[in-house]
């Protein structure tokens, strides 16, 4: 699994960096970030491209999500 750290970055950078990783054909990506807006935008982007999105860790300041390819994608 690849890991992408976007902590401290403001939108749209977390989404753009996530897009670059997914465009490489990665099967599973763990994204770590800060800020609720970035979490929502990364999640919405991945879902709009047909990926599964699962929040695996969340604290007051940080979040982690796993983005994975759906079968047949």
C-alpha cells in the first residue's frame, strides 16, 4: 500500500496530490491529512472516480483514509 501525507496542506493540494497517485494505477492508497474540508474533498474525489473510501483513523487534528480500487475499475 502506498502512503500519501498531505498533513498541513490546504485545498486543493490534497486532492491534486491524491489524483496524481491514483492516476499511476495504484490499487490501494493510505492518505493522512489534517482539516475536515480536505478529508471531505479527498473522499468525494475518490468516490467520484469509483474508488472505495474508508476512514481508518480520526483524531481532533488528523485523519487517515484508505482509498482502494473497486473490482473491475
